């Protein structure tokens, strides 16, 4: 890996975007490495959660690599570029294991889009967020227009995408873009704490939670409730359900069977 670092910390896999000289700008090579790392952690039975963060204190990812964007020659190349970025964000959403995004500094454009694909977003107090693509004659291309709408509502999505304005961590927390804000020095500690909490839970239930929240968000309430009922019923038919309820009744810690 040339543009990221990958490590394991117990049951947590950590991916760090590592192009600090360009504020961890997202080029195709970096995104390809992120995809490979995600696949590896998805297949690793020891890993229960993944943390995605950026190297340094200034930026998670300040956006897509502008030089790479500037080299796009036509509409077909542009659409292909957007689809490559979208594929990474969809990969994050579709993972069985939760992805916690620890956002240090700038998360702009593609960086904000990458972060929004995560399941839980934790920001440092110096974090900044925005979709400033209109300043480049573009729109968000890695899913930003759609995930911003789903996370903070149509009105705020319009505001962020049309103005290109950058908001701070406190405002991101207020509008629901992130779930927690902590001092920079505590960012990774908090992300690891959340990962460790998740690691103690039933693996199949964690995966089912991701499926029903992500899948149900795009359905009518009736269809979403049916999805929830099906997933609930499926879990009742598992060893981990018997183990979890049995452990509760016997006042002991559960020993999950699934990986």
C-alpha cells in the first residue's frame, strides 16, 4: 500500500488515508487501496469493526485529487470517474461489519462523501465539512448529493451543495451529519472505544442492523417494517439468538458462535 496504512488493533481494523502532503486527497490509486483493505477486513474473521481515518491533524481528506479531475477529457470519462468513487462508498455501506469514520480536520468534497458512507461518524473539534464542488464547475460525484439528503434532509443538502460553504464540527453535529464531536487528542481513542463496544455484540445482529437501517431508508414504511420483521425472524433461527437470550437469563456473558 502506497497511499494508505492498514493495521489491526484487536478486533478492530484501521485504515488510514496517508497522503498528508496533499491533505489526503483522494486519487484513483488511493481509492483502489481502500477497496482492497476493506475487502481484506471483511474476510478476516477476527475483525469485528473497521475505523477509517486520515493521517495528520489537518485533514481526513480535503477532497478528490484536482489534478486527476482536471485531466478528465469528456462526459464519459467524468461519469466513469464518479462511478469509481461511488463504488467505494457503496462497498462501505454494504460491508457486513460496521465502519466508524474518525474525521480529523477537513472532510471536503470527496472526503465528505467518503465519510458519509460510514455507519458512525466521529469528528474532532477542528473538523470541517463541505461539498464545494460548485466552485469547480461540478456537483458531488461520489454520492454526496444523495447521502447528504438522506443524512440531513433536502433543505440542508440543497444549502450545502448550492453554496459550497464549509461548516465546522459543531454545526455538523447539530444538523446530524456526525454523531459525536471530541477533542482531536481523543479522536482515535473514542473511535476505538465505539469499535470495542460493537465487538462485544452479536455479529449476525450487527450485520442485520446495517441491512435494515440502510435498506429501510429507501423503502416505504410498510416495506421497511416488513424488512425488519424478516431480519428479526431470521435471527431467531440462529445459535447466537439462543446464546444471547440464554446468557441474559443465566446472568453471564454471551459466547457468540458466528464470525
